[in-house]
C-alpha cells in the first residue's frame, strides 16, 4: 500500500513504512484490533477497522488538539462502508463516538458479508520525503496540500514562472487552464489548490463534532491518505476493483475525524 502523512507546519510529507524496531521514541502503528470503546456501529457485531495510530508526542505529527486530552490519534475506517464518509469524534485514548452510520440497515447484510478480520499490528516508521515549493514536480504533486506559504514574495514569483514553464512543456498548455475557480485573476496559491495526489481532488469537510468551536467554521486539513495495492487484503473494500483511496481529515482543535473514500 501507499500511505503518506502531511505536516503543513513543517511543509513536509512522510511515507509510512512497516518497521521492525519496537524500541523507538515515538511508536506509531498500523492495524491491530480496534482498541477504543464506541467502534461498533449500531446494529453490528464487529468494530470498524483500525488503520493507523500515531503518537502525538512526535513532532512530525502536526495535530495538537486543545479540546481533548489524548496522547494517540486513531485513524479508523469502516471497510465495506455504504453510508458515505465516515465521521467520528475522539473522546479519549480509550473511547470514540461514531457520528455516522457506515452500514445503513437496508445495505447492512450485504456490506458485512465476509467482514475482514483486524489487520496484524505492525510498527510504522514515518520517513520524511521532504518538500520543495520551488520545484514544479513537488508543486504538481502536493502544492494543494502544502502550498507555498514559506516562500517570500520574490521566491513565489520565481516558483510560479518555473511552474508555468514546466506545465507548458509537460502538457502543451498554460498553467492557468488548470484553474476552475471563480476568481478572474487567480493567485498562484489559488491555481495550486487543485494540485494533489487524490483521484477526485481534495475533499472539503467541516469538523464533524457539533460541540467543537471549529464546527462549520474552518475546513478540515488532510492529515493522511492511503492507496491500496491489489495484493492488500482490503483492496476491493476500498477500491471496488478499481483505483481507490482513503483520505483522513482531522480537526486540529478537537481531533475529530472525517474519512473519505472517493470511490463511494
């Protein structure tokens, strides 16, 4: 599988790798049995699947929630989900509250047929890939997520010129053609907003927690995405036999989560 985590504060992207060492300073894990109360949807017998759990003490993790006292951030998803994006609220290190029903009653039996077992628990290493906002290839892949905020005005102008030249050479048309917004004279940042690794563009979502001060006030940033490979046991549950992804968006204030699967 391909899994990457983003840190906007550091303007960095990290690749997730299985890691054999267990005596690490900041233990992150993939898989394992669901370990939070509240992970079993109403009308179901089994919990949703734990994909990733991060140690929030690690400076590579940008999330520092002020509305909840958690030390680890769990990223769950309901495999076979037929109820739209999964939403849940992280209440503590031992409890989450599901804010959506991934298995509506009329589709439940079919969706839960041959329900996958939990994934084996594996230590995970966050390997920094870097990010260069002056490099058109980096901007093409991640400009809509990590932006160009750390560049000076002069550096942004140089980066824009380089990006325009690269795009014309690579695609035979102007960079401005990529912009589909409403501004008559869009900024470089406006144009870059559409550049990301997601199959259907960056999903837009508010914090799903109605008790959070940021609820319906600020769009959620993407923290991590995962793209399965055909030999992954959960491939068809995410991709439906096609190219699929999971995209986790996390509220930086209360750590509530929305998970999008662009194929559903």
